[in-house]
C-alpha cells in the first residue's frame, strides 16, 4: 500500500481514504477513487512541505 512521506523529517502516513478506498493523485490534489465529482483535497503537508508518495 502506498503511503505519504515527509521529505524533510521522514514522517510517514497512510494515504487519506474517501468512500472506503485510498485516494489517488491527480496533479497537485488527492482525488476519490470514484472521481473528482465525489471528493478532492490538497495533498497533506508536513514540516511546511507537500508530502511525497512512496
């Protein structure tokens, strides 16, 4: 399962879920597996930086 990781301190977290499944990246947003019409949110930040998918 993919996770998000802070490139500055190494903190890791699970990818947020929407409708019971992990969201996926589209551009600079996280989107519900059912599409952007259902749910969109910014990629979380940690230490003032956008987290990276690992």
